[in-house]
């Protein structure tokens, strides 16, 4: 096998790896943990196979067979060690990761994207506009270590553009808020300037919010299908059916993500706190350090609601997310660390090098 030594690569191949986000630290990790392999970054996962981008181009390969879905341990954006046959020999450490609880009653993590720098939270300025969803998504992004940026689409359909931007900024908790209108080519340049070589961005939002339309505008051609939204609720059909990473001509990568109707948090305690810095600041003045902002005396947070300093709907959103993360943590404790799902995932990752050796026999 051609070694993973970056100095042995052509200038063009080295530039591609650098644009993908490959670093010297990852190079050292690969050499230490998975010698005689090459680095690849997951671009797409579909039907038991992965599509990865390497210094030599795209590589299709099979996924290891496990008792758990690949989305429980592998994500678009992951860096993996690949054999000559395109098999995954191991996973490299993640810098950031976005995940949620799988929809429904099953208690299991579903990975959304890994090693991303920015998460663009897309909301249409039509019937899709929802402040509570902005807060929830920012909590998810903050918990994963990425930087959230709220992008409001469909400026031409806004009822009161200035007011909606103002409301979005309050809900964003300090995160940047931008607005765009693709048909008018308004605001596209500001979004494009955030995505440079070595940068990866994931798009998050409901169906019909305008994710694929904006990605097409950034790419310069219609690579993602789009469809009209329903008139009653401004929601669209799932024109994007799987997560896929695309490279921009100007450098950097974007990950399109299917619309998510259900967004339950997963291990997002710190993310909730970071998504509501105004409440965290008020809480510093509470009498009790462990105040739950419920019925405790001298609670600065509840008093701020009474005094109309803190929006009551925002406070209720905060309480709901806190209770949700606490309930999730309790359910995880009841399951125990040695649950069958956890065992299967751990075993799958442990056995990857073994599977590689057996496949090469």
C-alpha cells in the first residue's frame, strides 16, 4: 500500500486533503493507530456502503456488518482509515459531532454529521419561521462543539423582515443571524465567505426551508433537487433523502441534510446552557447556586420573567429543553452502560482492524 505519509503525495493530492480538513495531528493519529492505511473522509453512507474522498479521489467500500445501524457509530464527515480494498480499518477522533435521539421511543443516538466547523440553521421567512426550533437546534449544535449560524431564507416572503430578524437574533443567543433571498441573489456572498478551504458546514432545517436551494446557489448549479412547499404550512417534501457532502469550487465542503421533523436532543446539557447565555447570566444572581428556576425564593430568572426582562416563551423553551435532557440522562442511566446497543457499537469499532485483516486473507 502507498503509505499515509503526506510528503509522498502529489501537490494536488495534498491540497485536496488540506481542503478536506486534514491536519498534521490527524496524520500522526493515523500513523499511530492504523499504520499501512490511507485517510478518507466519509462523503455519503448508503445501503451498507460508504463513499469516501481520499487524496486519490472517490472510493466506494463496504461497511462492517454490525447489529446496530451505521448511523449509530458512523457519520458523513468522519475521517476513517481505509485499506487498499476500500474497507474501513478504523475511525479517527472527531473534532466535533452533531447527533440527536432517533425519532420515536427508542433510546439510541443518531449521528448527523462529524468534524464540521459551522452548522447553518436554515429557516424560511414564511410559515416555516419558528423561534423555538431555532433555540432547540442551537442547543444541539452547541452540544456538539460546532459554531451555529442562523440563516433566514425567502426574504421576499417575509411579513416584516426587520422584525423577524430581530426576533431570530434574540432566539439565537449570540449566534450570528443572516438573511438571504436566492432568486434575488441577496446575501449569498456573505454565506459563501464563511466557507473557505479546510472548512466544513452542515445545513440543518425542516423540509422546505430552502437548504437545497441555497446549496445549489453556492455550488453554482442544481445538484440537489428542490420542490415547491405546501401552501398551508410552508413545508416541503423530502427532496434530500440522505446526507451528502459536496465540495465548493472556491474551497470547503457543505453537507446537505434531510429535513428533520423531529429533533430530540441527545446528551445536550452543556448545549442547552450555551444556547441561553442570557438565562445563564441571570442565574448568577439567584440566591441558590443550584437554583432550578422553579419555586425557589429569590430566583433572578423567574423574577426577570415577571418584570418582562426575559421573554416568558423563551424561558419556557429553556425549561422544556432542560427537562428533556434530564429525562434522557435518566433513561440512559436506567439502561446502564452495558446495554446491548452500547456493546454492539463498541464491539464493532474494536473489531474493525480484525475485520480488515480477515478481509485481506
